[in-house]
C-alpha cells in the first residue's frame, strides 16, 4: 500500500499551491492530503498537524514548504506512521531556533523589506508580501500572471509564529530529503544547504535558478524525490 503524502504549505501560500504536485502524485497512485496550515504559531500549528496525522491510516511521508518545515519538524515526531520528511525550500530547525533566526543566519534574504503588516486585535501582526513585489520575491521562476493570482490568495503569518522557537525536531529521528532553488530570496541558499547537511539529508536536490517556490514549476522533480523517500522508508 502506498504511503499517504501529507503536504504542508508555508507562509504567503495556501493549499492550492501544491496542485501540480498533487496531480502527479495521484497519477502515480499516491493518496495525498494538503493541510490548511493555520500559520499562527510553531507549537499550535505542529499540534494541528499532529491531529490531522492521527486520522490517517498507514505510512505517511511529510512534505513541508518554507515555514511548513517548522511545522513538520514539530508535528511529525512521535507518530510511528511518519516514515520520511521532505523539506522544500524549507526551514529544518534545531530545538530553540526560530524561522527569523534561521533566515538571518546567512546573508541573502530580502523578505523583510517586502512585508506589509496588518495589526490584529490582540496586538500582534499578520504579515503579507506586498502584491506588487510577490513575483520577484517569492516566485520569480513562475509566470508573472500566475504569481499575481497567488499574491491575492496568499495567507498571512503572524509575527509570533516567525519568532517562536522550535521544539525537538522530528528530523533527528526520521530520515529526511531536501529540495530547494539556488535563487531563493526568502531563505538564503547557504542556510538551506546548512540545514540539509545538519539534518543528514539522504539526498539534496538544488535547482539552479530556482525561486522560493521552485516546486511549482519543478513539481515533477519534487514528486521524484517524494517517491524516493517513500521507497526508501517503506514498511
């Protein structure tokens, strides 16, 4: 029986961003679930993922994009059905590290200057990427027309979530695979390489010229990596 592929989007995206990956997974016979990541906090989002995983029978491969890597790292542990982790332009934090800390660990991120805050009733902020900067910042290897739609449908993340420290990460006990683009402007490529090496990545795919959302135009390459992870960890 094929494992269920659970896809966790990050900030400034939503579940539909996995559409090309889902189409290919279904064609290959893999059941899939695209989680609606709340983007409210590392611990609470991780707990939401854990609740989703508890309702899935059989083996699971967890795939996280961007901040979704924080979520699979915190929500993937402790469930024996989770066999593999696939990080896609994603944070793979160690205990105590936050998304903000990791994105600033190496030079190259221009995300901060593109963000637009919205004040929430509790005094915290939601952050969006400014729509006119979304294409160049987030999805430069996709068409401007597509990126304009994604800019409108992007889901915000709280400042609290970006600054919250990770718990003990699942990659310390579950094998991992990594895919990212060389031209990621959200998470510097040096940080992505560092996290992949630290996590003991079974295979790392770096796509030349790829943006932060490289897995949209390169969905086929991501599906091949997911298939590799599924085969390597089959029960």
